């Protein structure tokens, strides 16, 4: 919000834009496009590489027979978490040419609905978080955590130019207190005035655990523009950087 305030003080007009899809809806479109081949290309690219632990389960599924994937999808639907169901549905969505054509039509409809909403709002660019959190600690983890992509995949799947710049702020103790209160009952008891971070999904729990040691790390901000408006994206990134530097200079002056 400090970047918003700084930009407004520089004379820029900022409005709230709500995409016409929920985060889980566009995440599933992104996953289906990414795994349109069932993950076979990803398996090929990583065949001779060291695979991060959190990806091993996924690669095992991508290598499996189609019937095995469908059984996993059914088991996840019956007993798994909705977040995991997105993956299994995406991996099993495209089975043949007709389902591929259906996916391409759905992807086109998704993109144009985003574009129409963008034009209706008369936007030059969008400013939003770059990730759902600061850099995770540890950087290598066995947790399956793709929720941090939620602010990135929308622009990937809609072919919109985007880039990240420093926001001018860093993670503070006040940011971490709700996470510690959610994870540590003893800390929560000693700090009764702190409202715990809400944890309802495995991804939220993973985010909290990966952020408790990020004190002092920088927080980024993302800028995105309409398709083929790369120069607008770069221009707004420059303006945001100027606003962030102003914020940093104010902090240093204090």
C-alpha cells in the first residue's frame, strides 16, 4: 500500500481492479496449459538434472500410465485436498485431439474475458505483489507449494508483459508476529494481542513456516501491462522504482 500512496502523491491515478476470475480458476487454467501434454515435456527436460524434492512426487505422476493418473485423480477427489485436486484435474484434462481443442477454446475465452475487463477498466498497467510472500527460507524445501505463483501465472497464461522491481520495504517483526502466533501456541499465549495468520489450507501452513525466518528480506512489487504493450510495462516499472526509492529515502531520513 505504501507504493500506492507514493504513486498517488506523484499525481498518478490508481483504481482497484478485480479480475473476472478467482485465483483458483485462473490457476487451474494455467496448470492445464502447462501440463497439456501430461507433463511429459517436463519429465524430458529434467531427466538428467537434479530434481528438487518437492517436485519428485509430481514427476512420478507425470511418468505414470494414464490409468494410474485417473485413479490418483479419483482418490484425490474422494479423499484429497481441493488444492491437490487442481493438479490432478489439470493433468487429466487433455486426453486426445477433441479435449485439446476444447482446452484451446477455453483458454481463448479466458484470455478475452481478461482483456475485456482490462479495457472496460481503462487500465494502463496493473501493480500487484510479485509473490504471495517474500523469498522462502529455506530456499530448498520438501513442501509442495505453488500458491506463491498466484500473482504470476495470470500474466503468463494471458501473454501479458510483466516484471518485478523492489518495493522499498523489507519484512519486519510486525509482519512475522501473526505467523509465529499461528504456528507456535506458546508464542500465541505470550502475545495475546497478536492476531494469528489464518491457516486453512496446506499452502497457507507452508507459507507461514517458510516465512518465519525472513526478517529483513526485501519485498518485491510486480507490474503488468496489456499484450504487446511492453514499453508501457517498462515505463511503469521505472515509475514504481522511483516511488520505491522515494520511500526508502524517507525511511533513511528518519
